[in-house]
């Protein structure tokens, strides 16, 4: 029998409905798992055990009365540090923060509360979300539960590590360059980066999304049903579509045209075991009737350097206005990285933005003639836990995010799903990319693969 802390949200609410299990029991199981694990992996930034148990008791009463708020009522969830939760500081992973409590829930948190989810606490992230790593000047080092000497990825580092460790079946993360997909890959869980504007958020920004992180595709679809509901605070949001996401997950793969990307044109090349796992996943799709063909590289070093420089300047603009005593508390690696933008001129900023738009064009051209693209989420498996980036070089800190970051700029939906393990037992992520606004299609592809893939390894134990 599946332990309570590893049950899916769908399984939990079926048990709540039948009376076989209570939301209070589910929250207690998750809290026990945090107690057992967090001294080893450091995935939680704040924990509200008493509040979670009170909310669980209220959800238990609703289920007993036959009046649950939604199909997720009473399900535990974690929230990433940089998504506002009323009354909890939102330091964005850095000791340079002033630790002011958030005045209101961000739109995704508000939607999850309305659905009856139990917020058990907030998860860790690196400074300003500008690392795909678990290293933070405020939170310390978050570690991968599959091997605590390895990195959980980032910037939704604690969210993904907590899912693999059994902290909750649901997590909210953010993604501006791969920040839900990369940690999902390194921790063997599932994550969706929606199309820009699909999930309302505040404040919105170029390429930045909030995405569901889960252990199953169906649970992510359940979250999307709540997360996509409108919120006027997001002035970049897409028009609301009333989609029954979990009911629409079935897809016939026969005749689907899939492009296989094994070299995107820049950055680290896929490790041998990563390449083999992606090729094996392509064979699975082909065996189900899809047509798979290779796609030539389409991202250049010039385009990716422009993206790197644009985000250096973006962070530097925020960093420069901090008083010196707060600047001194930020992670030196991130400071060194963003201060490279001091040499840039206004014309460089304009040119870099133009190159980002060209990257967007290249991404959309690459999928033309196909229904979806398949590729590695990350070219490597989890690297050293104490490194802000592989090789610890702020000059080359983006080389492992080359398969994910372009699709933030093109606004395309993209998901990461576990497709195997390397020789050390570390998970490997398969990325599925769709056309803009085809979030449902990406979820359908992921669900089809989830049903066809080989059995996964047992979740790690503390």
C-alpha cells in the first residue's frame, strides 16, 4: 500500500470522500515526513504546522458534510518562497531581503486556498531566483533527496526536493528560465511551465510563469483547473478558458508529429545517459504511432548570451538601489554575475532585447511542421550540492539551462517528466514543448508518456 505521504492528490481526495482517510491524517503524515527529512535536505523555508492542522480539520468537516470546496479540498501543498503568502515574508531566497511580511496572497495562492488546499509552508530557493541551483545566502544549501551530495536544481529547489521526499503531493513553483522544469528533472517529479499568462500571477514579467509541480500528471491537471481562474491583478493574463483539465487528459498518439531535439545549438551537450534516455522516450512515442524526426539546432551562442546579459541587467537594476549593508548579504556568486552588466550601455540593452525576440522567433520556427518537441530538460543530471552552477563559474552560469530558458521567451508551454535514471540512480527529465497556448496538449502528451514509460524507482527514504 502506498504510504500516505506518497499518495497523489487524486488518491487522497478519493479516500477523503469515502471516509477511509482524513485531511488531518494527510497533513500529519506530511509534517512527519518533513520532520524526518528536512534536517538532511533543507527544503522548507517556513512551516505552519498549527495553521495547517486547523485548516485540515475544517476540510475534514466539509468532506464529512459532503460539501468539499473542490476536488483538491484538504490536500497539502507547499508554496515557493517568491510567491506571496499572506503574513509570511517573501525574501526571494536572499539574505539581502528586508523580510517584510506579504500583505496578501498572490493569485495562485488565493486560487489554491479557494480550492481548499492546505498550505503547510513555503519552500527554499536561491538568491533572486537567478540560479538553477539550491544554494542561497538566506536559506543555505538545499539538497537532493536522491543523493544529498547532489543539487536539487532551481530555482524551485525546495519545491521539487520536497515532492520527492514526500512533503506534500502538490507544490507551487515559478519558472523564468527553467525553474520548475530543471528541479523537476533532477528530483524525478513532474512540472508544467504554462504559456505566459495562462496562470495569473502578480507581478507578471517577461517569460515568468507560475507552474504546478507534482508527482503525477493528473495532479498537475487538477491544479490547473484552479490556477487558471482569472485574477484582475495580472495585466498580462490570457483570457480565461473554462477547461476541465483532468477530464481532458486522454490523447491518441497515432499520427502525432514529434520533433526530437538532442542538440539545441549552445551550452552543455547531453551526457550519454541523458541522450540515451531521451532517445528511448522517442522510441516509446514512435511505438504508440507518433512520427518522430530530428530537429536541427536553432539557438546560437549570440542569442543565449543576449538572454544572459538581459537578466544580468534586470537584477543589477534591483540590486543597485539596495543600501550597502543589504548588498553585502547577498550571495557573492549572484552579485558577481549581475555586476557584469555594469559594462553594458543602453544600446546593448535594446540590442539584447531584440535578440531575445529573435530567439522567440527561432523557437516557434523549430516547432513548425510538428505538433510537439521532445528534448532533455537538462543536459546533465544533478550536480554538486554546494555549487551555484555546474563548475562554479559565474561567467558560464547558464550553460545547463539551454534546453529550458528559450521557451520562456517564446511563451510556449513546456513540461518535464521523469524518463529514467543515470548510472548513479539520479533522475533524468524529458521535456515536452508545445505551441503557444496548447498547455492542454502538453499535459496530454505527458500523460500519454506517463502511462507508457517503464516503472519508476521507489521514492528516496531519509
